[in-house]
C-alpha cells in the first residue's frame, strides 16, 4: 500500500505539524494554529458579514496561504488561470461545507490538529469526514462531475491573489485607522492571534509548500479508497505524528473528551457536521485549505468555493447554526439535513458522460 | 489506441477516467491533459498499474501521455 515514499506530502505534513502548534504558542486560539474554516469565518466577521463579536479578525494566515500558493505556482509553472466548472454549484457546496465545519468547529485541518492535541471529541468528526468522503467517492464512481473548466485570461486568474492583497490592506487599515468598518474581536477566539508578521510568514510558507505538494485532507482518504494510492495520506499521517510530538513538547497535549479549547463533545453532531463537509468537499474536489491554494494557482472555481465558505460563515452565525463550546444550536440540525440533501441530490444528478 | 481528453476536469476525474480505461483492459492509451495535480496523479497511477509513460508537451498548457503496457 505504501509502495512509494511521498516526499513532498510528508514534508508538507511535517511543516504543518510544526507550524500550527507554534502559532498557538505565538497567540492563536487553542488547537487552532491554522484552520481554513475558522479563519475564513473570522474574516467574514471582520468584514461585517456576520456579527458574532468574538470571531472577527482578518487572519494573515489565509492571505499568506493564497499569496504563497500564487508565488509558488508562478515559479513552478503551475499558475493556470481557469474558470467555468459549475461555479454556482461550487458556491453552494462552499456554503454547506462551512456550515458543517462550524457545527463541528473546524475544517479537516483543525480536525487533525484537535486530535493531535488530545481532543478526543474530534474522533467523531474524523469518522464523519471519512463517511462523507466515502459517500462522495460513491458519486464519483457513478460518474458525478461538475464539468470542465476552460482557460481564462491572466487578469481573471490574478483576482484571488489580488483579493488577498486587498484583505491585507484592510487588515492594516483596521489596525491603524480610526472608526473603520473593519471589526476586530476584543475578546474570544477572534482576539487571540499571533503577530501579523509571524502569521503572514507562516501562511506564505505553508501556502508554497502545500502548492508544491498538493496537500489535501480530502484527497488523502479519497485517493486511498478510489485509487489505492496513499501519496497524500502519507502526508496526513506525517502531520498527525508531527503535531502530536510538537504539542507534547510544547505542553499543549491535554487528552480528554471534554473541556477542550473551542470544541464540544456532541458525538452525533460532530459526526454529522463533518459528514456534511466531507460530502460537499469531495464533490468540490478538495478540503477548504486546498481550495485556498487552488484559488491562488488561478483556479477561479476554487475561488468561488472560497466565496461560498465566507458567505456560509455569515449564514452560519446570522442564523445561529454555528456551535460553541456549550454544544450545537437549536437550528443546526435543520441546516445540516438541508445541506446533506443538497449534496446528495447534486451527487446523483450532476453528471458528465464518461468514456 | 484509445484516446481520452481530460483537460479541464477537476480532481480526481482525470485519473479516474484513466483508471476506467485501464480497468477496461486497454494496453495503449493516449491521454491529453493540462498541467498540474492531475498530470502528476495520472503518471503515478499509470506507473503503479505497470504502464510505461512517454510524455510530450504539446504547448504550454497541454501535455500528451502515451501509456503502454
């Protein structure tokens, strides 16, 4: 099964396993050194798309991930502006992937970070993610496709990296200006962050290495099941082991099911939240982090999915769907079931003829 | 020789198409692909399936693989 050693994914896993816990030491929220879902949610809040006052901050890690992937793809000849593979369907997949992630409280990256810091409530999420991916793989085998993209102009491909730069400008404006429309949390997870420079450098570094390695939490499981190919899975295993060792060394490893930072121990909804994310992201072709990287490489459909994630965060908080350490909300089950129904119907109905 | 065009398909569709053709028993396959992750995936998958790969760059964005067993 592990026929060939997957150098770059393992390098990416080790890099992530070292950098993420370090960012917690530098000030990021507990078990949340880097989280694509949580951090996009914070950005959504900072821009006023939701008004949950405790989760508002323009996370430089996200900016760095996109720009790092952009620069790396330019150097490696991987920058290819492309568009047109069912963007609206991807937008909705992004919305539901975010809702599922916020019911669980984390993207697949953070799921592994939570586990490696001893948060055993993540195990239900892992099971949910795997089941979600298996359902997605079932649809892929049946011929599910969102259709082909086409090359588009360079200017269009630059839009996401440009948006990242604009976000950085807004971050500086929010930090230094008076009475700006940018909202920053004064308490709660949104107020906890490493310094801008450290966060940005970490994001740039990870963005470049994830671009080179194609690191993806969905592909890790999907390719193992679908293709008997453990290339990316090796990277995820490296991440889990490295993050565990680093958390242990830094004194951040606290085993248990309860009292974990920014997490709840509702097994059923941890499972179903991640299952929803798992299906949505398998249909979309990659985890939220991977979508950020792709959007930096010129894949504007991935950029549309990222927009869906940001809007999904707004919906999740405005409609009271996002969980808190106290548990899930009253409205969350309905949203999760609507999301599952959407993904399953799309999985059945969206097809392209195969050879 | 069987020819498949996987340009513009997002992962894992390109490698899945190649797998389907390999599973159907084809010994000679021409794959037209654009660069990026799918190109690497196709090469890796074909190698693992015991194919030899001849690669030709058609232009900046298009690569042609001839897979033979």
